[in-house]
C-alpha cells in the first residue's frame, strides 16, 4: 500500500514558447488531490461513458451537462483542487525581466534582483509602461522580437530584438528608457541570457507544476506521488525534477520573503500517463480547461454555456496566478535575514 498521497496534473491552453498566441491568452495548470475511494465516488455519482475531455464535451448537450454536474460535485472544493493561472501577456514582460534585466543586475551591477521583490516590481513597471504606451505597434514588435530571439537564437533574431529595443527607447519617456537601457546592456552578456537548450525556455508548465507541488506539500505536510498527462516540457525536465527530489539535505525552505519553496522537492514519484485511461488526470484537464474557458473569449455558440459556468460557486476557488499585482503586494518586505538564493542552493547541491 502506497503511503504517500497522489496529485493529478493537467493543463489547458499550453502554447509552449509561443507565449503571445492571441487565441489562447491564458495558461492554466490544475492539480487535484483525490484518493481512490473519492475518484470512484465521483465516477458513480456522475456516470459518463466517454473520456472526460472538456474540448469535446462542450460540443454536446450531454457533455455540457456533465461538466456542470462535475463542477458542482461536493468533492470539488479547496481540499481537493488547486490551480495556477498565467496571464501570458503579463508573463512575457516578466520573462523579459528574468531573461535580460536580471542577468544585467547580477553580472554587471552585482546585485540580486530577486531580493525585496525587485524582479516583480520591474516586471509590473515594464508591463504598465508598455501596455499604456501610445505606440502599440512598436510595443508589439518589441515583445514579439524578444520571443523570437529566445526561441531561435540566431544572429538575425538577436539583431532584430536589440534594434526594437533601440527604436522603442527613442520614442519613450525617461522611466521606460531606463528599463530599456538595462535590457540593451544584456547584449554584452548574451552567454548568460541565451541558453543552448532553448526549446521550452518560455514555457511555464514545469514552474507551474512545482508551484502546485509546493502548495500541496504545505497543505498535506507530506511528500506526494505526481501523476501527469504526457507533457513534452515535463518529460524534458524529468531528470532534473528527480534530482531535486533526491538532494541529500535536511528539508528546508529556500527563497525570498513569501516566495520560499521546500527542498528537496517533496515528490516521492512522478509518472506520465495516457489521460484517456486515467480518471484523475481527466478531472484535472476538465478543471484547467473550464477555468481557461471562462477567462477568455468564446464564439457565440458557446456564450450561454460560458455564462452558466461563470455563475457557479466553483469559480470562487482561490488559485495561484502570474498576473499584474496590487500595490499592497509590492510594499517592502521586512526582515529578509533568512532569505537565500534558490539558484545558489541548486548549484551547490546538484552534481
């Protein structure tokens, strides 16, 4: 008998490194925790003779009815469900800060941008300045050229990005120009900005999964088994996830202020399965897809169904999000004497 609880993982609206895909502006990863008895109870209470797959189910009256029944089931509560919600438009600006400005602070200014939420503050500033800029075509060229550089890493894509940084700087006010100057300086330390294995460099699947693992550890106070749908980004990162789960140190929280995570990762095992034959993963898919569905635009055909879902109490559940934050969140943090760099910790403890 397995002594560890299990969480089931699936995602919705994953466009990989194509983070600016306008048809799918939000990414959602759902992590659900059900034991075998609870899974059987849901199956008995809401019989459905096909795979629980939101995209297909919403096309039929029976499928839509089943979705609503599942979301209203008594077990669909915060004790069993969590999710991470990523606003991709904000995420691209956060990625620009992480991939270009943070290395400048680290390797040129010798400062840790992650302390006192410096990276979050700059991501929100960059997002606000660019979203309110009068020249939105230039902004579009700027963020798309960044995405293109990170994905292709060719001489042409690099030149194009820094040219767009220059153009944007020439028509921007002093505040934005100062940020763009930091971005431009990253050109001189590209060895630290561009990584060789770049296929999934802008994908948020793995970081969202680890966020959910940390959430469930704090709730369950235990290691856990992770079962996820077959995911290329997760598959690519399986080795490092397993290594981080096997670090030979006493469990400890590592990070900054409220952004601390437990190491070693509290993962007893991680397995990828075919969702067609795993009911737990199907429930995770249905939840992630439902959240994504009510958050974006839809066709006239499904507007009524979207409004019906929005009215459900299920969608009052609290999730974790990557999106612009409130000014209260950006208030200075007090004592930071116990803060530590996760990057330094990982480098020191991984062979």
